[in-house]
């Protein structure tokens, strides 16, 4: 359904734009219908940039992104509108996603003119109600209120409802629950799982491995703009091959196992030199170790 | 006893009345103990931490007694607390990493901070450099600007600065929340190392992340809506919690290994009560699956077993 | 994360009337405005006609006395106030509109558009405004205060553009702008409905500053004798007084009213602005 083909995003930095910063390097991935793909990476990995490129909020420097075979960079005007009827995004900070001077349900009315102009008042209400119920929200609780009167969880769900109103096929979820409280996180996550069964594809962008493990079918591990490992979630979490993946898994704080007791072997002496935050990631090629499970391999990285 | 808190109430003034952020906290921390203070946003954990050092001018101390190493801390008086800040009680404030003045080099920052305490940097320079090295930072860091350092490095600089004068109590407010997983581990283990090396005697680690606390804390105190819910050794809280809130919270945390397709976790329905006008009785009542009429009376936070206290009628 | 918004409308008014800077500032400005509107009806003399004995101190016939040419100072004063407000509104208004248009476009679009507009802004900013105005005024026979105001407006917009551009940059990064883009909103609409309303307090304060600034520049021009000579303004009054050695002759009633007039309006505007800043920004308020 959605395919990224060796996408790159380069920014000009420094005075007079002399330097270059490669935020995304040669990333290829795909998301199928009814599939949740986790894009896991730490800060600076380029994961949000990829999300924005898919949503056409940023332009791809090289490579292309195809949705149902069409290169999205070529879309304009009406075609772009159709694209936004199929692909939508929800972002990390629920309070930043709403314009504070308007009521929260304005995010729905913004869509009405573009996509639902033909509907009558009552038809629109019915659609809205059912979309809200789909995300387990009581319309009476959330309609007509200002964003600051609602909770983060409610706001995020409303954004998902907005996407569902359009009957989208792919949702780009960029750290959508990291700013929510622990007790509401899992509900929003379960919601994504439920929607998956309706055929919705989700690109779940996160830094939290346990969330990715919980919800996704396939996992992509991103480091400094490059894909270092990709496979089904069982493969990547059960048999992590790349050094980076292994060091990530070894550092995740778990509830019943202490760090020192986690059984993931790391090669000795492998520390991330974080003094130079802009050192380029190793280039190399993705090698298929088992069907569907690819790992980046180069001279510097050692894999098992 | 290193720290002793008795009946602490700290409210915030607001246009609409008092927000009862911390409404009656009583607990103790022993020498050398790392206590994790956990809870969701708005539960009062940050307020509790900041009130012990009186960092926020908007706080209104209502009542209570705080004793550190046998001496009472004048937490109601900003100026009197000055004598204790940094030397006896120190804090790594929330968002410390973004609070470093971007126009100052680290060395200059340190000098100014210490000068404000009346200490010349040269006296402690040796120790400062030694500790920087200990946490894995090169000496050259003193010549760098904050923006040149990564998040993890900045957090470590702040940690060293806050504990430079060997305070009795260090309060770490959400120090790992904004960090990546690998840096999070490094910084958390560093906190333990500070305690092990004697740079600080006891520590309060405030975070919403129970799994991090399991890794580094000796005891965990869980707060809900301004009240203390449960306190016990870390192992007990995670393996055998008695307060329904703790139980539900733990069961809603996904762990590596749990998958949606196999085992669907559930959260806690509803929302925490408003602290402007909190309900009577147990504040968790409206969301608790075990609530009964007795819960209309507020349960006392008391010991149910040695070292294990909770405020719940069901658990008692 | 602060969630501000229009819910605080009544809250704003509550703080507004408790803020003495705002109250005093707006009080002074409004009283001057009242005088400008009503004053000309109170006087039976024309400002430029020779209506009485020369060099007369204030009396019951001529409330502010007369000039060296026998003109009534009070009527000059109130007509001068009118001219000042015209210059303020038109000059400040034009600067505001141009500055906002340039600032929003440069800030939102970025890229080469930003570079071009930035260059333009910097050029106009660096040009010594007063010098240009002097040259232009010397060549164009400035007929009325509106023309003067237009000239002032067209040369004082750069700093407004800069300020709006900076604010737009920060607002552009907020997620709700992305949500609007994902909903298919056009750039123009996004600026008008998402970004500008979130800067409304800023835009208001900017207008007030531009208003005051225009009056000051206008007064300076008039004082140098470069404004319309067939009409009267506060600056021109001061000019005439100066040229007639009013200070040496002790004709205090001639230059003190216009001086106080200018100070009162401009000072009042600035003080009001400081008050507004405190009202809009809760963090600056003294509890």
C-alpha cells in the first residue's frame, strides 16, 4: 500500500547553508493494509522526519514515496486532497495539535468544507457521532469544549476520530501516546489494535520498544537516519541481530527483570561515542538473514 | 533517620481557590535509601519534591513538619531555606536539560552557580573535574556550550553540579523522561553510583516510569491525586502491590514480551479528580473496581506490614 | 504546557482594569482624543487666522494665550491634536498592514521568499528614514497630513515585519498548523485563521507602538518645517515658537501645550502598551 524507496532528507545547516545534515538516509520500508509497522528510533534518528515526508509536510530530497503505486510528490490540488482522504497523521503533543483559541471540535469542521460539503447537517452529525463512538468517546463529553477542558487522551482520540471520519487507509502515528498518562496509554494503543482489524494500516512511530512490541506486526529499527534492522516483530525482538538493536533491548527498563539480568549479549567495549552527535552512521547494505528479516551489515558493525 | 516528613500539606494558589497538590504526606527515608516517587501527572509528586527544597514561589506551605538528619527544615521560608539548599538538600529540577543557559559555557555556568552560594569554583574545581571524569565527561566539557552537548551529557553535567557539595538529600525530578533508552539506563545507573560513592546520602527519584524505579530504587512511594497511595520496597510494589491503583497501574504497562494479539492489557477508566475541589473519602473511589461504602471515609495511610504502608480499606 | 485562549476574555478585562499602567495610559490618550474631537467646537477662532493681540499670555478670551502673530494657541492646539491622531492612525495603520503582510508571508513561507522579503526589509530598515522623508518632503509639496502619514507608514514598517516574522516562525512549528495543512487548508487561510489570531495581543500592541511612533516622526518632520505649511500641527507649533524665539521671550504658553500634547499622547500610548503586555502575559503580572 505505502512504499518508501531509498528516501533521503537533507537539510542545509551552518551559515549561508554551507553544511549538510542528512536526517534520513536511503530508507526503504513499506506498510500493507491492516498492518501495524513500528518505526523505532531514538531522538535524532529521523523517524519524525519520515512521518512528515509521508504526510507531505516535508519534501523528500531524494528517492520517492509511493502510495498505491503513485508517487506522492506528483500530487497536487485535488489529487492531494484525495491523498489526505486516505492518509492522515496524529502527532505527539495533543495540546499543540489544537488551536487553543478555538473549540476542539473545530478539527472536524475544518474537514467538512473540503470533504463533506455535500452532507446535510444531520448527516454530518450522524457521521461525527459514529466516528466518536468508534474511538470510545461520548460525543456529549467532548463536543463544544475547548482543548484545555479536555484530557490528553480525549484529544488524541478525537484526532484519531478525525482520521476515521475520512475513512483513511493509513495512519501515521507519531509518538501519539508518549505524552499521555500510563493509565490511558494502553487504551489508545488498544484502539489502534482494534482499528487494525478494520483494515487500517498504521505506521507507529515511537522510541519505546515495549509499545512497539505490544502493538506491531513488523518492526523497523532506525538509527541516525538509517534502517539498521527490519523484520516481523517476533524476529526483531526474539532474535535481535544488529548490535544497536541488542543494546536497545538491553537498556529497556523492565518490570520484573533487572538490567544486569537481561540476557542479551553485547560485544564488549561497544559504547556510543555521544560526544560528536553528528557523526555519520555506518553505511553498508541490508542483508537478509532469514526470510523477511534484514540487517544492516558493514565493516564496522559486527553481527552474529 | 535521614528524612522524615509528617503531615505535609502544600497547596497552590489559583484564581479559583487552592489547588490541593499535596494533601497530607507522611513517610520516612533512611540513610542511603533511594526512594522512588511515582504517579501520573497531577498526582503531586513533583510538588512534593519541590516543596522539600522550596523551589517554587507559587507554592503555599499549609502545614506539616520536615526533618532532615534530625533538624527541621524551614520549608515555609524561602530565605531561611537558602542556607540548606545545595548543601543539605539539592534538586535536579525537571527540564534541567533545557534550562541550562545557552549563552554560557559550562564552566562559566558552574562558577556563577557556586558564586551565588558563596563558594569559589577553585576550591571545588578539583573535585568537580574528578566527578566529571567519573560520569564519563571529558574536561573539555567546561569549555563547551550546552547546545554542543547531547541530552545525556547535559543531564550528567546537571547531576554533577547538583551534588557537588555532597548534599544529604538529592531530589531528582523526572531526570530520565526526556532521554533515549540507552542514555536513560546510563543516567539511572549513575544516580545509584552517586549514592554508592557517598556523593549523596539519600535520594528521591521522581518519575512516572515504574519500570525505571524497579531498576534503581530501594523503595517506591506511589501517589494519587495529592495523597499517598502505597509505599513499600521496590520488589514488593512490583510483585505484590496491595493498593488497587498500584495493581491496575502495573497491569496496564506493556512490557517487552507482551503482545496485543496474545494478551490485551487494559487501562484505568475515568480521570483523576480535580484537586481544586477533591471529593471526600478515598480519592480513587470513582475509578476503583473494589470500591464499597467504607470508601466514603478517607482511609489512613498506615503500615500493613513492616515497611509496607498503604491507604486503602480493602488492603487493610 | 500552557493552554491559553479566549476563554480568558472576562479574565482579561478583570486584569485590564486593575492594571494602573493600562488605565492611566488609555485614560490620557482617550482624553487627548476627546479634546481633539471636541476642542475645535469649543473655540471660535480659526487656528491660523490673526484673531487677537500678539504675545498675549493665557486669558479668559484666549485660553492658551496668543502667538507672536496674534493666533489663538488653544485652537492651534486642538487642531494640532487632530492632525496628530490622523498621522497616527494612517501612518501607523499603513506600517502595520505592510509590516504584517510582509512578516506573515516571510515567516510562513520561508525559503527563497523569506530571503527576498528579508532583503527588502533590511534595505528599507537601513535607509535613514528621516533623511529620505526630508528629501521626499522637500520635493513633493506635501498637501495634507494624510500624505505625510502615508510617507511615514511606508518607511516605518520594517521592524514590524521583523517582529511578525519571528512570531510566525514559532507558531508555524505548532502541530495545529500541520493539522490544518492535513485538512487541506490554503496558506492564506492558515495565516489568517490559525496564526494571526494566536498573535492577536502581539498585533494589537504592535499597532499601538506604530501609532505612537508615527506621531513622533510626524512631529519631528513638522518641527523641521517639512510638513504641510498650510495647516497646523503640534510639531509645527513648536517650530513656529522656536523660530520666534518664544523661549527667550518667555512665551511659555506657546510651546508648552504642544510639547505636553506630544508627550502625553506618545507617553500614554507606551505606558498603555506596557500595561497590555502585563495583562496578556500572566507571567508578568504582580500577584
